C-alpha cells in the first residue's frame, strides 16, 4: 500500500497528496485514486483495538442485539462523521482545524474547552493501546512460543519505547512502517472471518431475549460501537484537505468519501464480529473479557490450529500498532494545543519543540504506568473514551447546526434527530454504568 493509505490521523494525514502523480488537478465530480486513499486512511484509523474487543461485548448479549447493532452502526458512523466534517468546513478560515472552528463560532473559552475535550477523547485510546500491546505480546510469547513470561514492567516499556521510537523518528519513518500494516491487516482479518465460518453455531438465533434484556444490552453496548467505528481524529485534517483541493465542492466530496468509508467499515467489521461471535460460546466470550485479551489472541489460545494460533495475535498486534500511530498524533496535537493556548493566554508563549519534548515524556511515562497496572480495556473504552467521543462527534456538530448561521442549511432532517438521540444514548449508558 502507498504511504498515503496508512492508518493515520490529523498531522500525518496532512502529508497525503492532493493531486495525481502527473500533477493534474483533481475533479470534484469524479472519483479518483486520492479519494480511495482517504477512504483507506480513515478506515485504517478506525480499525484498531476497538474491533478486536467489540466482538466480546457485542457477543455477550446474544445474536439479536448484535443484529440490531449492525443495523444502527452504519448510519451512526456516517452521519456523525459527516456532521463533524461539515462543522470543520463551516469556518471562514480555510486552514482552520476543529479547535479553531470552535473558537470562531463559540469564542475563545469554548475553543479551550474543546481542545481539552479533544485531547481527553483520544488520550485514553492511546493508553488502551499501551495495555493491549503488552497483553497481546505476553500472551503470544507464553502460549504460542512457549516462552517464560517477561516481567510486565520490562515488557511494557520495551514495547512502548519501540512504538514511540517510530514517532520520535518522524512522520516519514512512521509512514514507511505503517504502509506495510493496513493491507495485510485487512487481508488476514477477512481471511480469519471466512475461516471461522465452519465453526458457526446458529443455536443463539433461536434464543430470543426478553424486551428488557434486548434493550439493556443494546443500550450498554452503544459506547463500544462508537469507539470501534470512530475515525474522528482524522476528520479535521481530512476536511481541511478537501477544502484546499475542492473549495466550495469540499462538502459534497467529503460526504462521498465518508459514505464509502462507513460502508467499508460496516461490511468488514461487522462480518468479522458476526463470524467471531457465532464461532464462540457466551462462556468463551466471558473468559476472553476476564482475561483482558483481544478476541483474536483468545481465539489463538483456544483453537488448535496453526493459522489462528499465529496469525490471530499477529493481526491483533498489527491493528494495535497501526492505530496507535494515528491516535498518538491526535493526542499529541491536543496536548500541545492545550499547553500552547494556556501559555499564550498567560503571556508566556512557548517554542513548539520544547512542548513536543514534554509531551513525549508525558506520554511514555503514563503509557508505561497504565500498562503495568493493566486496567480493564473494555472498562477504559466505556468509561473514558466513549462519552467524550460521543460529545464531540455526535452532539457538538448538532449544537452548531442549531446555533451557527453557516450551518443552518443542515437543519430539519431525520438524520439530525437520529444522531442527537444516539449521542445522548451513548452518554447515558456511561453515566448509568458509573452510578450503578
């Protein structure tokens, strides 16, 4: 795959090209290879630890809630990311990112708040990858390779420093590494989904849950769905690139790219989820959750098959690493923005390179500490990432549609009602779990 198709977010995606190799300007009305590049880039940003843990939570509730999730998640993903893209494109400044647009529409105070929320929407995901990569490699070493388990503190810092070394080396190095990751990830995951078909057990289809159980399961799983299909860290840069290339046609072009991305995510991810869930029993899914392992690592442990035993953990490793790179860039962008905005407000502007060094140190230390503690990954997804992502991705653009003149033309659609409801449902599920 070309480097532009890597699973990257904001800063890295700025490096993608906006023209064909022969430098001929692209037409907004025609689909071209750069549009395909963006679909793959946005897809790669979303495909990480989320889909590797999604089958566990989604499958525990049974087949019928899972089917309802498959029906809901496509429009949820498309309309929410489309609204966020349109929000970024509503700025009078063609180079504005999401925090600049918030400041333009709602004032400096709101700009600082959204920058803070943006960071805390992405930062927990980075922490999740630190935990997941440690558990995945430890399980592979002890189960598949028959090695003794390394001390967790040593294994975690070795893996974290390896990933961070790529980031410190610069985006060009990161692009060279990630270009080898996304296509093999897609191919092996698709192959894994097909390979599990003979193990499907349709007994769960005949087990219809009560209305209360069905509703509760669906409600409490929505935050994990939001996380697993989220590619919002890339949307700000994506939208700005479309505006740079297509001008007034950027909204239509962005909508078309996001629609194809959502369709690809829906087909690929939900096929994988259904295949895994139908091949495992509820007891096995519960064991995977208790072990805090990606579902592919668990499959490798319970299947006496070379293909699954070795490719399962490898896919989990590649998915985590590729998505870590993109989300780290988003978290770094958010943290740098917080520090620099605050320093500017205090009349003490800082050099960006000094802020970068501080952010790198902060990330390494916190990633290491959390990886050693080994908290529940699903708990972190639900309790930390879900509500903030839902606020920025689902509710903030809807508020702008009601309050910002430049977005008033998007009022009065059923999709707006749907996205508002789903955002509130996601947040309410988190609040319920925290209070229960």
